[in-house]
C-alpha cells in the first residue's frame, strides 16, 4: 500500500532501493497517482483475496425500461442515419469523415452523450453510451474512435468528474453544439511511462497563467479539436529536500496562439481518425484552466480511465456481433468438399469459440457498465479486466473470422465489390481491431495495473515489513499487524467455502462453474500469498508470474459474469437453453486455461526465456538476421 501521511506527503511503500533512478521515479509517480482508497466493494478484487462475493453481480443487472427506451430511440435514429450517410470503406480509403456525418452527430447531440442534461447534454447512462459506441463500432471503427476519444478520455469526462462549477458552465454546453475534444498525454518518449514527460507549463510570476511548451504524439481528435486536455509538467514540489515531480491537466482551446499541428499520423487501421503530432509553442493558458488542481493531472487521467476504459470493450462487442453475422452467413453459404464449411468440424469449433466468446464479452461489458451506472462499487479492476479481456478476445475473434472467410477474408471490400461479390469488410475490421490491444493501456500495462491493484490488500498488511529502510520499531509493529491478519486469513483459504454455497438456482451445469469460481478464488489467493513469501520484494519484477495470476482472476471474473448473465436470460425465458449452453461452453474452456495457467506457475520456462531475450538484446543472435534487406539498420 502507498499512503498519504497527515501532512499530505506521499509515502511509497515499495522498496525502490535496487531500482534504477529512472524506474524508481516511474514507480513513485505511478504509486502516488493511483487511487489509494477502496471506498466501495470490488467483486473482481475479492477474487484475488479468496473472497467470492456473488451478491455483487447476481442478479445480473438489467437495464431499467425507461433507460433502455432512451437508448433504443437513439439507436433507432442513428442506425439508419449511418447507413444513409456513411460508407465505412470510403471513409477508410479517403481518411475523412464526411461533414454531413459530423453535422448529423451534432444534431443528435452525440458529442454530448455523457454530458448532464443541465448542461444541455443527453445525460446518457454508461450503458446507453456504450450501446451507441457498440453500434457505431460494428459499422465503422474510425467513426467509433472519433466519438470515444472525445467522450471517454477527452474533455467531457474529466470535466464532468473533476471540473469546478465555473469550468463546467463554461465548457460542457459547447459539446451539445458540436465542439470536439481530445486528450494529450503521450509524447515521443512518453508511452506507458509518464514520468518521462517533457511538455512543461511554467507559471507566470503572478500565478495568473502558465506558458506551455512541448510536443504531444498520437493525439486522437487533436487536429480537429476545439478543446483539449493537455498533461504537462509543472514545477516540482520541494518536500523534505526532495523534488516531487508534478503533472498537471490543462484545458486548451484551439484559438490559443501557439498550438501547431506538426503532422497528421496515419495508421494500419482506423484510418479516418484525426490523430496528430502537436507542438505547443509558448501557449498562454489561464490558471483557471487547470482541472483538479496543480500536480493532480495523472490522478485525473487514471481516474478518468477507470470508467473511460469501458468504451473499448463496448466497441469490441459491436465488432464481435458483426463477426457472428459474417461467419453465420458464410458458414452456411460456402460449400466445399460437399458440405457447408460451417459443418466441417475444424470450422464448427471456431464457430463455437466465436459464439461463446461473444457471449462472455457481452456479459463482462454490460455487467461492468451497469456497475458504473449503479455506483457503490469500485470498478477499477473490473473495467481494466473488461478492457484486457475484450481487446484480446476480439482480436482472436477477428482472426478466426478471417480464417473462416478464407481468401475473401484477406481481400478488401472494394476488391470483392469490384468483382461482383458482397463487400464483407473483414480485412478492414481486422486492421481496425488491432489497436485495441495498444491504446488506453497496452495489454502488458493492463497486467501490471491489475497485478498492482490485486495485490493492494496484501501490500496494505505486508509491505512495511519488507521495507528495510524503515525504523525497526515500525517494522516490528507491521510484523504484528501482518501476523494478526494472516493467522486468520490464511486458514480460511483452505476451507472450501463453496461446500456451503450450492448455487443450485443456476441449474446443475452453471452451479458447478459458480462453485469452481468460489473454490478457485481461494486457490488464487493462497498461491499469490505463497509467491509473495517466495519472491518478496522481487515479485514486482516477476511479470510472468503476476501476469498469470491476473489472467486467472480475469478468467474467473468472465466465468462469473457469464454464468450470472445466462441465469438472468434463462430466468426470463425458461424454455431457452442457449444462454446456459454458451455459458457452460465458455466456462469449460476457461477452466482449461486456468488450470494450465496454474500449472505454468510451477512448470515454466520464464528464466530461460529471460536468458534468450537478454542474449537477443545483447546481439548474441545477430547471426540469425543474415540474408535480409534490413529495415532497421544500426
Ligand atoms: C492510434 C493511436 C491513438 C492514440 N490516441 C492517443 C490519445 O488520444 N492520447 C494520448 O495521449 N495517447 C494516444 N495514443 C498513445 C497510446 O496510448 C500509446 O501508444 C500507448 O500508451 C503505448 O505507448 P507506446 O506506444 O509509446 O509504447 P511503449 O510504452 O513504448 O511500449 C512498447 C511496448 O513495451 C511494453 N511495455 C512498456 N512498458 C512496460 C513495462 N513496464 N513492462 C512490460 N511491458 C512494457 C508495452 O506494453 C508495449 O508492448 C494513441 C496511440 C495510437 C497508436
């Protein structure tokens, strides 16, 4: 655990003594900006502590009829509008979104979906907002990114969460009139590591404004943004002779002199997004444009992303539905070797994977979105799991969809159309889908984030004991606290609490899976505890070990969400066997993955892999790079 002491000073509870200065700085920055408190319960967090809390997800939340009607109405308007006005393949080719589409979105107030009604927005719930993004993403990935970069990470969300009344009054109504926003954190040297930020904001002597200088990379919507949030370094705080770096969030408006678009970036997919390298040359920004206060920028970014991340799973759900539609049609239509290809076992197993994975992606996404609406739950772990699970699953889904479509999957929609076939855009969908494993936290960073959050309750009781620089008295006290905690907690992890819970209202098959999740959460908690004992301070570096625990937790969460959703659907329509079939199939596959993840914790090649990687980086395998025309000369 990292704590804020009484004078607001931050105390790092991770041993950084053996880390490089750069890594220690990055660690300090990440730790001091994460949400420290757990004010509400976390279902997924409980799984890592051997606390299975099904009451937090069962009954699976259903959208209330009034809220659903609002979403239905908007979807009914938006779908035909998109069909009539937007050709996703043309958009992909020309890299431009037609003005009539942008204007239509303004008319429908789609730039103000999450803005409260008092500021003239639509005031949509998270579920309805995600339904809209899902529909758009099912049709055109680029267009979905325009909307989501604006609303999930752009100005509306942080302003809604942390803006002052004056800031909200000033900027929020503009989104209903079509203002577009962006979020600028990344720099050429700042990818996953914001501690390396160089964009600076220097306060004027009277403190009335700041002068901003620097370069921001890959800023989505940046080239067209009316308003953007920019993260910049402000002067460090001096505490006890130590400099504490400060990152601050500023709202910039496009009219401010000194904002220069250096380059519009082009990508493999989502080719019609407006994404740029933007330079800030002495941009004068009033101090009142700071959101949340000086030095709170990263905290703002991380908190915004805790719900902002839910848009991406929703987009994956939209694309996944499109995949189902494609493979159902093609699996029936295409006949080879005397059978529709969907009836050859090698393809039908892919169809089962696609259908059950889609069911699980939806279960995870709508559960977490509903939790965000309901409040009273800490969803930072669930949202990150939803992002990780859905972006990885969607990539596998589009890959299998391409395989099922064969050569036609690899052919562009335009070429298919040119020779008289249906322009099914699997090739574009695949290009559009790949970015999801990189943006809003790469899959690797999601693993680290989840591991850190999952370990937090353990660190709260055990961290101080491991900090060798602390006074002996404090460490002794920590030791007593730890002994007290683990002497009660650890034996409980050996009691199979699932024996007391039968989950029979899930039906026999799903009850077994709920039981498994219950039981396995104890196994997960025990194993994490054992690894903490074994690796102690070095556990933080064992990314593969931590990553497998995170994957087990994520699979357990997906299993529980899937069973809960299947139960809801079956309760509503008792004669319908399909939801339970899909949940059962998904869970059986998930259990196999979980068992192999556990097995790999003791039987793996991690250290050998590390050696090979070190050798590769050190040039030991340069001889394998012979006889090619190198694209990366050095
Ligand atoms: C199309 C697109 C749109 C984007 N939109 C925006 C935007 O609107 N605003 C914005 O601010 N940024 C945006 N980004 C930036 C995006 O968020 C970053 O690309 C992402 O954070 C990763 O940074 P990076 O690419 O520099 O990778 P790096 O951080 O350099 O990482 C490279 C690789 O190393 C891995 N890695 C890094 N650190 C670790 C570690 N500690 N442990 C293990 N593995 C690690 C990463 O997972 C990755 O696989 C966008 C990027 C793209 C391509």
